C-alpha cells in the first residue's frame, strides 16, 4: 500500500520548471558568443537575428517560468534559474538605454558600423582576387580599380559615410598595406582607415583615427577579421613579416 501523509494523499516533491533552466542557458550562449567575438576579433558565429532570438527567448522563458512557479503553489521550483535568465537581459537593456544619454561617444554611429562592415567586405574581395590571380593580392598602386574591375565591388564600399559628412570627399577612406601578402601572418595589417583618396597604399603614416572621433582606427587583418584598434595600442600593429622589435627600429 502507498504511504500517505496526514492529509491522506501521497506527498509529492516539487519539480524544477524546465523553462526556468532554458532561460539562463540561452543567456549563457549569448554571453559565450559575445566573448568569442571580443577575444578572437572575428564576427560572431551566428548572425544578429539568432543573437536577438536567443536573448528574447531567454528573457521570455525566464518571465514565463517565474509566473508558472508562482501559480504552481509549490509544485514547481526554480526561482533562481528564472531570475538568473531575466536579470542580465534587463541590465543590458537598461545599459543600452542609459549609455547614449550619459555618454553618447561610447556608441558608434550607423555610418561607422557600416564602414567597418564594408572594409571587411573589401578584405574578403582581396582574398577572392588572390584566389583568381595565382595567389597574388591586387597591385597596391591600382588596388581599388582592380577590385571594382575583377571582384564586382562597387564604389559604395570604399567611402566612409561619416567622413563624407565631415567634408572629406575622397572616394576611398582606407588604404592597403603593400607589405601584406597571402603568406603573411594572419595578424598582419591588410587594410586600415585613412584620409580620403583612391588606390592609397602605405603604412602607419597614412593611418587616421578621425573617422572614429580619435578613439581608434578600424583595421582589417590578413585573416579578414576586423577590429577597432584603440589609439594607445596602434603602435603594436604588425605591418610586415619582420618581428615587432625590428619594425620599431
């Protein structure tokens, strides 16, 4: 016979709400993806849509789990899990709302984000060009012309919208590093932001931080990853195959 409690019914232990577990797991995936992006300097392994879906899913599942646990009258548990999925998202939302108000310079404009993406596209176009032309990068003196002619790039990829608004009417606001080749190390500078021009090539003497309000400079490395390099460590960039100690001499 079944053992019963004082009320004549078998006592049941509360179960953990499954949605309460899903909530922090979704947020953890978002966090790991963001950390991967920060430390590897490469794009997230999933697109922005999935990033938003995971974040929204973690928030909604946490809220629903909290509500179900409250309504279960002790049959469900998992308050800690549900809260751990909701609180981080709410904190990020509040941060996103407050940062533009308290410190607008922290948030890059749409033009800056778009140009960083365009530079990444130029880097990939250079790799495609090398694939089609015996492993050689475009000739530095005519690299813009060659990408338009042979890599189906339009002039819209070369110009920075924010720079144009400030009066820099150059057709291209980045330059190619002539010392970078297909066999150069992945962390060698391939493309970097410069003042307006066309078919510009050279080294750090052409580099500018003006497009990012002096904060730093977008760099495309030889592995086509893109990173906004802050002003202070710009001197640590690798421009050729020599050791960094020799580059500084």
